[in-house]
C-alpha cells in the first residue's frame, strides 16, 4: 500500500470539492421564484426594480407573496 503525501491528499480533496460544484441541472426544474415580502413600499420596490431585473437575467418568473412576518414562517417548506 502506498502512502499519500499531504500534498496528494489536499489535491484529491480539492478535486472532489470542485467536482461537487459541477452539478447537473434538474430535468424538471421549475422556473418560478416565490419571494415573501412585506406590502407597501417593499412590494413596490420588488415589483419595479428587483423582480424585472431578475426575470430578465435568469428567465425565471418571480411571484411575490405579500404578507407579514408571521405568515412567512408558516409558508417555508
């Protein structure tokens, strides 16, 4: 049995870490992002600034879930 040097061990760990970053996309990937947000100026800001820019850059649809903080925790899945 051959002994691994520290350099070989670190190189192997780096290669395994890099391999984990190169993932395959899901076949049935949903293209919708649901964003919980507060109403009022926060909702207006999301609708006018962030959502259109994100939709243009990613091709995914942004759906805003307007509510308050109590509802957000219940909706997390």
